């Protein structure tokens, strides 16, 4: 929904994302990666740790990981 340029209340309205940086985010550094792995291990979140390791190793994004099925990763007894 847009605001009318005739509305005096909308004249001084600042956009909600004013000053925010746009574009891609910086990748994690090694220290951040190990901190996330340690957190998953401490909280015993095996599934999240496996997805995180898969994402880091394969350089996939989160939206790509969500679409994966077990059959895409497993071929017989091998992963």
C-alpha cells in the first residue's frame, strides 16, 4: 500500500529500512563456524548440525537445503 503525496502526515515519514545495508551478507569466518558447531553439539541438535555441515561443505543456501530429500543424499548404505 502506498501513501498519497497529498497526505501531510506522510511527508516526513522515513522508510522502515532507511540506512540498512543492501546486498549479500558476508560469509562466516572459521571462528563463527566452529561456534555454531559447538552450540549444536552442546544442545544435541543432530539434525541441525548435519544440515549446517552439509550447507558449509556443499556451499548450498538454506532454501536449497529445504528442498533436499533423504533420497537425494543416500544411495544404498552410502551417504
